[in-house]
C-alpha cells in the first residue's frame, strides 16, 4: 500500500472494513444540524473498538540523505531497541523526498510512543520536529487538508 493512497478493498481485513463502515457512518453526519460527529475522541474509540492501535513517527528526508538516515533507523530498531518495525517509502506529496515510518504497536501506550521518539532523537539524531500518525487515520483516509478539518497527525515532537 502506498502512503498517499487509501487501502485497496481487497487488502482490507473484515475488521478494517467494519471500522471503515463505522467511520463512513459518522462522517456522513459530520456537521449536520451543528453536530460534530468526527472528533479525536470518536476516532480513538473507533481505533480501540476495531483494534487498529498502531501508529508511526514519520521522518521526511530528501533522497540524498535518506540512505544514511535509514541505516541509522535500522540500527536503532534492530541493535539498540531489539524490537519494532520501520519502512522507507517515496513521499507521495513530493517525489524527490522520502519518508521513514517507525512504528509503535499502540498509540495509547504513551511510554512506548514517547520512548520511541526519544530514541529517534538521541540514538538516530532526529532533532527536528516529526509527526506521529495513527494507522487508523491512514485507513480512514484522513490526510492533510481533509474535508472534515481533522488534523491527520496526533503529535508533532
């Protein structure tokens, strides 16, 4: 799956399809009669209800520096933390840049999420602010400038 495209229906698990259906039901009533149905709280509830708890810190870099940064991220994940997952992809918004995603299993486990960010800062050297995005938001099609006005990332640290 590409970072900038919604997941293909054939790639979705039944639980993910149910989450998307629940999201669509909420989204259809968003801002109807003055009611906001899509809030951070309701999206968190959907993530918990359908067990889509993972998220990722996103490090954007140009293709001239990505290889060295990727090497450092892999070393942090494999050698320093000895756990976790990461990937590198083309940044769909800017084809000359790349994005490295370093995953946390549970966005609500603040110790894990913040510890991962701290390791990216101290072990890898990522000092600039980077966003954390919940995978549930990706699956629900919540990207920058979405029609609901929902910020696509949870934290920027």
